[in-house]
C-alpha cells in the first residue's frame, strides 16, 4: 500500500531541497513488514528532474561492542550465519529491538547475552551506516573494558562460541581471510587494533 513516510533510523527529511544533491521522495510503498525490518519501494525525483525507484530497508539501528581484557585480548563470538552458509567470528552486536531501550543499555544487554560478560568501563567510539546504498541501519560502536563474567541469556534462535584473541591471533585471522564480517573489521580498527600489520612468528 502507498503510505506517508514513517520515521526510521534516518534523522533528515527526504523531501527537503536544502541539499542540492538530494533526491526528493514523491511516494513510498511498504512492500514487506517483518519482525525487525520493513522494506519500502520509493519513487524519487533526482536533482535533474528525472524519476526513479529506490528499494530501501528500514532498520531500527544497532550496537556493536569491542570487549577488551586488561591484557589487551579482544573477545569475539562465533556463530552460524544462515545467509552466508558458514560460521563467522564477530564482535558482539545486536539490533535495537527493545521498545524504549537506550543505546548504551542495548550494548550492555548484547554483551551479556552473546559473550556472557559485563563491563565497568564503556567508551563510545562512534557510529556508522553499514549499507547506505539500500539500508538506513546506523550502528553505534562501544569499547567495553574492566570485564567480568555474568550469566549469558542468548536468544532462543542464537548460539555462540566465545573466545578471546590477542593481537597476533587477530592478525592471523585477518590475514588468513577468517575475519569476513565488516562490522568486526571496522570495530577493531576503531579500537586501534593493528589488524593490517603482518603477524610475527612466535
């Protein structure tokens, strides 16, 4: 059905002409509404006046956490990703899917659920759009330190293996192609892990 645009993760007006390079939304149609995401087909007018179609995934936003022990080891979780057909090493992360939950609280929850950890010191590293060509998901990254174990309560449809890695082992994972998750590469770089240095023999 055709409908008025509803506010998602975007914080700007897609109908505005304040930016001369901006595209003007003419109409929007919701084509799919799922548990977490909605898919829209928008008709937009380009700056040159031509009309075209954009297919967009509206996402509530997400958090990602880089858990770092006092000795510098970084905790990653390994889980099977159905879309890729394989297990991936990743930093803990999750969707902002709890009504009214603040972003820092979501980060604490995801760290406990996925890694069985809590942190006494939190640093927000920044936020980024992950797939701006078709999805408005904005992920906020946190560095979590002063870690201690806590009871994990993973979602029923999730299963994780948890392992801490020192810098050498992270470099080996990266150079061998085992680190295939984009948010993990970005998060580790944001946390100043020298991933792209060649691992030295031990």
